[in-house]
């Protein structure tokens, strides 16, 4: 089938714009027992596909018969900030960057017209630009095509998030970083705002033994302490409490006890990464890499009141080309209701949002769960 040097692979991945590249062999997961226990405890929530494909995840060679090597790549979707660069004056700016303007309150006698007041819901950084699945997959296919032309008969399987692969463990084995207590991959220089993908191949890659990055989390527990829903324990996340899962993956109602803790997150959550020291502002002159241009933020927020009035056509138009299309209209309206409900409590925007919430209650096409949630928001306004 042929042999290719790891340095050749690394050069091609760099030219394709990937921030990181590493290679490793194919072998059974060293975390199989942990994975089984996590599934058995139900911490995968309603993501049944994680249990269905468990054996393939634990034995990656099942994904591609005859596979010998894995090429793992990382795309930066946000680079760490550096003092003196792009207007970053000091480390204090990091906190300022995370503080978004509150929706305006209505003063006495002011109009509550739907176009005059917005309740802004935050979007996780990875989803603020173009859909990473498409952005990464296109370049990985280019890599596969080039290698296939040089090595006829070799097999290749590109993956970006949707294949049954333990990408973070493979990235660890390939030397791209370590897995933090929040379970995300952290690179010691670039941080954790990283998207992972790769190629499984029957090619043998020479010099594929990578230096495994040691764990630098130490005694730090910032991600655990900061998680709004207490979803994180050391090196494990209970998806059933995770805001990213609740707002992106969960199809049904969200437990009432968690709704206030979701705060202003309408799609995803970045809290555990925002507080991580390995994403902190770096001194002037530091090399923190460059985020891929495809992930430049087209929007950082959604107007929750507008989302409540969206049709399916609106959803498709507004979210076209982004990873936010993962969430169905019903889910987005559910998230928007929670954000609106939290804003009413925090900012007293009762008059401004009542009409939009009442429209959900009167929507004959809305599910019983969505209507019940809307009634609950109305009840909190009284």
C-alpha cells in the first residue's frame, strides 16, 4: 500500500491551512472502560448514537478495514489575544470581551414596538462563522485525493465530528495537546478554541510516533467551578447538564431547574473555555497562531425575540452556511424562550417581550412542550 513520511503529511496539512497536524497509529482506545462507564451512567443524555457506535469508537480500525495510521488536524477558530495586538491593551480586556451589552430596558412612556427592543442570546464562538464540518472536510478531501493519486490502492476515510471516532483521544496520541478537565483538547501554546478532524488510512506513515503532551491542568479547577450547571467533574462532562448539549443536541424540554442557569446562551456555551488559563491573554510578541478566516464571526448573538417569530424559512435563511443549522426551529424557539425568560428576570423587559411570547402560546403549530414553556415565561412576568 505504500509508506509516506510524517513530515510530508505535516507539510501538506500546513499548506492546507490547518493550525496543527499530527499522526498516530491505529489501535484500541485506552479509554474504553471509561467510555463504557460514561454511557452506562447515562451521561450521554439523548445522544443514542454514542451508545450505538460504541465498539467502532473504541476500535477505530473498524471504521476502515486495514487501517494502519491516522492523520489528525486542528483548526483554530479563535486565537488567544496578545497584549498590544488588535487593540488589546491589557489582560483586563479579556473580561471586557466576554461582557456583552445587556438588552435595553424600557423607560416610562416608551414604545414596546417589536423592532425597538432586542433580547440578545449568545452564540458559542465555534458557531459564529462558517460551518466547520464543510470547511474542514473540503480540505481533508483534498489531502485524501492527493495521497490517493500517489498511492493507488490505499484507502482513506476523512472525518470531522460526525464519524464514530474518538477524535480527542486520537489528537492526544498524535501529540496535538492534552485533554483538559473540561474534556476538551488543549494545546500549550494555542489553547482550546480548536476544531478537530482527520483522515484514517491504510497507508503506513513513517516516524509516526508523536511526543504525547503531558497534562498541564495541575490543581486548577476553574472550568469545574465556573460551569453554570455543574456539568463538569474532573475529566468528565455530564451532557444532561451541559449547556452546549441542552441548547444544541437535546430535542425535548429542558429541565426547569437548569433554565435560569443557561442565562443568555441561545446556542452552545463557552464558559469552561473562557475561564481556562490556557486561553488567557498572552504577553506582547507571543506566537498564538492564527484563526482560520472561515471562522471569523459573522454574528456573535441572535435576537431571541426575533427567533420566537421565525418560520422554518427564516431559520434556513438566517443560519445558512453555519453550524447552527444543527438546531431545529422548535429547539431554537425553546432556547429563545429561556433566554427571554432570564432577561425578564434580570432586566425587567416585560412589556417588550410579552407580545412575542404570547405569539408562541397562540401558535397552533407549536408543540405542547414549547407552549408550556412560553406559558411559564408569561407567568414569571406577572
